[in-house]
C-alpha cells in the first residue's frame, strides 16, 4: 500500500474559477520500493541508539534513526528501556552499514564497541533476512 501526502505548495496547487485543487503525490514510486526497505529494529537500548546517532560516519544510516517511521516501547516489561524502531533505509546503505559496523567493532573494543555490537545485533535480527510483504507475497 503506497503512502500519500498532501502537497500545498504553489507548484502543486491550481486555482480555477475560485476552486483550489490539491494534488496528492505518492511518497514512494514502484522503483523507490526496490531501493528502500522498512525494518523493525527490535529491542534497541538507549546506549545503542546513542552510539548509532553519534557514529553516522561509520555506518551512514543515521538518517533512518533520526527520523523513524514509528517508535514503540517494550510491551513485555514496563521497566525495560529498550524500544523498537520502525525505520526506512536504503538497501545498499543497510548492506554497507552492517559491514562497516562489524569492521569498526574489531578495531574498537571496549564500551563503545559493545554499544556498536548491540546496535548491529539489533539491526541484523531483521536486516539480514528478506521477508516478502504486501504484493511480494502474491508474486
């Protein structure tokens, strides 16, 4: 199911006989769907998210976590500070990020390496598998 957004800028509005028309543009085109992936990154700790946001130069997918599609608290334990992030990330960026983070962990043992490991572990739970969704199941 494609998402849509209303665009109110002058380039998308037309005035005709006192009526304003607004166009609805799709956020993603069919070729766009092939380039991006929606990931549910489960049980991400605040320290792991903090590492990810501060080390965007290492992995290059900070954009997905700065602007997540959705964030959910743990439903199992109210004391659990881990959250699930639904993010949209470019497929090529994700593949490169997993490689780059693993290389960084080898070169940076210690607490920062542990936060990076937690981040890549959470990302890998869903990032390594390609599950069909929506139209892909019917093909």
